[in-house]
């Protein structure tokens, strides 16, 4: 079953083509990693899926619902209320956590299901405690973000996104702001989600993580997907010269 379908999406920032005719499908249970150099369009693509950026043209479908389509050369979005409903099918984890500093870990996880989905506090609380257990932070339920390490903050952010029961999880460079030790904590948490067949689209600069965790890897360059394959094939037998050069640069 296709959870995310991106068809011929393009996006410009002024005179810069950030995305050029990008098409991609993500099946249920897949963990798809996107690699490439800075400015290749990775994060822009992710932000378009979550409506943090709007496309210039193309079509994006999330779990059967059309977020944007193009008619007469113009990208057309549904009413704002419908956009918000569709976007609840995605959970996004950012590079810099974006936790509310005045709320405890438990409260950070509970706030969106209670306020956005209008679920009962009692049920959400139980689920939030279970999610803290999933990410290995049961003892931190009443702690505030300032009392946590970077890796712990990121794991709380993952639990917060999961609390919305998304059809697909989006990760935007989830380890780039972390030191090696805390990076390993976050990777272990994401690998647990991979084992549980959580559908994920992951923008990452960490080649080891992409190789060891993803079920499929895409390479982007100058706003285009130039190559995609299994991690083993893409890293060990790259076909595109741009990918070959990129892998050589990150190894040196």
C-alpha cells in the first residue's frame, strides 16, 4: 500500500530551482532515507510533504488524500481546514527538537493529541507514558527539556510525533545537532521503529545510519533524485557519477 505519493513536484525560491520534477512513492512499512549534499533539495522535499513549504507544481498524496494537485500549470491546495486534517497523517521530527521549554516531557507529548485531536487526557496520558517507554525515557516523564541531553530531547520529539498516530514519520536531519554518543541513542530509537515497520521518510547526512537502517536510499542532487536503490546496492555499487563523487567526498 502506498502511503506517500509525490508526482512531478517542482519548487522554486526566487530564481533557484530547489526541486525539479521530483517523483517518489513510499510504501507502508518502508524506511526511505534521502542523502545528498547541502542544498540538494532534501529538506525542501520533506517540508513540502508536511506543507511547511508549498510546491510550485506537481501532486502530493498522503494516505489517499490529495494535499496538492496542479491544474493549468497552477498548484492548487484544498481549504486550510482540509490541509490541517491531511497533515495530521504526518509526524515530523526536526533537527533542533522544537520542544516547549515550559512543559514537561509528558506534557510535550500530550499537548497535540489533546488539543488538536480532542482526545481524552486520561487516554493520551497512558499512551504518552507508553511512548516514553518505547524511546527509553520512562524516568524522564516529569523532567523539563532543559534537564535533558540533546539525544534525550530528540527521543522525546520522536515520541511526541508518534503520539499523533501518523501514517508516515518524517525526519529532517534528526542527528545533525548531536554528538556521536547521543547520535547513537537516537539511531537506536529509529532502528526500533524500523523493526516495527513504521513508515518513514528520513533526510540524513549520516551515511552509516542510512546504510544500516533504511530499506531504500535515494540520492538527491540539484533538486533531482538521481539514483535510488537498496542500501547495499547504492553504497557499494553506485551508478551515477554524481553519487560516486558524493560518496567519495564523505569517505575522505
